[in-house]
C-alpha cells in the first residue's frame, strides 16, 4: 500500500520518532538535557536523511554533491552556535558533552542505515 516516496517519508518519520522518544525517556529526569538531546538528534537524523534522499540508489553509489555537504556542515555549525553560545538560554539548551554527541551520532546513524535498507527492500 505504501510505496515509493510515501514509504520513505513514513519510515523516516517513524525512525525519527523512535529515536527522539528513546532519548527523551533516557534523559527525562533533566528536561533541559532531554530537550537538547532530542533536538540535536533530530537535526543529526535530518542531516543523515538528506544524504539518503539524494537518490533512489544507495548513498555509496550516488555521486558526491558538494552543495549538500556544505549545507549539512553549515546546518551543524548553526546548531553548534545555538548549543554553545548565549543563544542556548533562548532555546533552553545545555551544552552537550562528547559522549552525548557519540550517543546521538550512533543512534541517528542506525536510522540512516535502516533508511538505506528500505531502499534495498524497495527494489
């Protein structure tokens, strides 16, 4: 029933929700840390997802797009500004430790791999 891009959007949303809820539940005692972790995970998942969305084929088989790469780097730079400057007061963020970044990258990379697998199953 769900095919093509609809399937991709559905599973992308599903994985993003699962990742976000998992992180929120793990850090629910500290709401500011939970908020920061969930938003950062969402940003990271979207950055991985943009590479998934470049092609119907595997990311490894699609050509490198420097403009997408620069956009992702710039987006992560802006998010870092929100985390590590006085803007974090506005967004109620807390600075993340290196271990927090590793956890976020690991979880969102799993989502990236799952989205790549959906492409394989679709064929």
